[in-house]
């Protein structure tokens, strides 16, 4: 594996020198012509993982590849950006990999299809109506209550601010969240520790508001965590919220190793980027107030995620996962 990259809208790429005026469509690199011998050697070296390991490396970087090809072909110079463009033009990139967990649940499609149908507005082949609501729920544990060992240095003209790397821990907190799929609204609680009763309390909080209190049906997309495990969660919902006093409660579990199917994880990533980065809280109450302010602000402009992945898309992916040749 040579490396991975991101191409930005103006054509600049992370990890490579930015070049002003580089067009994206059509790609400038695609219009450049490189000597066949250079192209062949660059691609061969990029695929040579054994050669990298022999030198104590896990893979060759772009600069490593440029030096190797220069030495082998006795070239006076070869810019790393040229190596990058050669590799970027290739349709198949055997030097690139990314982490992935392949589905191991024998009933992966069975559970995933129900989740994906709900996101499209269907449950068991029936179209959801205006009194049906779908929630995506989970916990975000391990929110650090911490303060830095030294005060933050404020930015100065021409200088960035300085945040102390080391910190003192004052415990942790856990964020519980239920996100309503059609509106994007988030209902939450920040607690000391996740568990069955805290999750029930969050649902109680949800049912204290309209239109959910008098809904026809509430569906909860959750993973297989201990607070809402597959074996007992549906049974507990029926015990806690019996009909006809409450709406019909339906537990919908994602397959194992499929957190990417749970939309609330997208919200948690936003929390991590926008609310928790560099935050300092000495007490759990301070964290509770901080998270509450963020979610209040978030809900004022809440919009549903533009989820377009369907069960037909999943079926195509399942074929590729099961057949390495198609993948």
C-alpha cells in the first residue's frame, strides 16, 4: 500500500503539494503523459510490499517510491507529485487498503433490511403514516471529564494558541441519545453510566412530549448493547409501556458489527467534532450542561440525514463481500 489521499474541490490533495489552479474536471494529471518505463517502475514499486518489509517498512511512501525509481532508472530527478499523479491515474489501485469488518452474522441481511426499510418509510411492507415515528438510539460512553495540566495559551499575531497535551482525569460520563429519523431531532440524557434503567428513563422523557405520547407506533433502531440487547429489549418495552396506555413499541436491532447502519452514530461523530474537541470539564454537572447547550443549539436547526443507502444497495454489496472476484 503506497498511501491514501483526499482530493479537495479545488484539486489539492492531502499529503501532496497543493498546486494553485489545478482543475478537477478534467483532471490535469490525466492529461499528462509519463514515460512508460517510469510508469511501470512506479506501479511495480508501489505493489512491492515484500520489498518494503525487507527494508523494515510496512509500505513505501510517495517519497520512498520516488527515490527507488530514481535509483533504479538512474533518473536525475523524479518529483513525489509526479509519482502521485501516476498512481492516481490507475483504475485499479492494489496498493490501497482500508479497514473493514466483513459481515459474520448469518442473518445480517435479515436484520439490516428491516432497518433500511424503516429509513425508507416502510415496516414489514407497510407504508408508515404520520403517527409512526422511527428513532435511532445508542450510547456514547467514556466522555472524559478532564482539565489540562497547564492553562491554555491564547493565540497571538502570527501564532496559534497552545493547548497542553497532558490532562488530569476527573472521571467519565455517558451520553444517551435517541434521534428521530424524519426530523433529525435528538433527545438525550448525560449520565454517570449507561444501563437498562437510564435508557428506559430516556424513553420516558421522549413519551412526555407530543406527538410521540399519542403516536400509533414507535420503532427504536438499536445495536446489541447490554442496555437494549436483542434477547430482552422487546420484552422490556412491552412490560414498561403496555398497550393501550402507550403507543406500540418496536425494537429493531442492527446486525452484529453494523454500527454504520445506525444513524445516531453520525450524530455522535458531530458531537465528537463540534462539542467535545478540546473541551475541559471538571465535574459531571459541567459536562451535562455543556452537552445540553450543544444539543439545544443542534435541535434548533435539526435536519434529517440524507440517507440514500437501501436494501437493494446492500444486496449488491453482499454479493461482492461473498465473491472476492467481484469485490
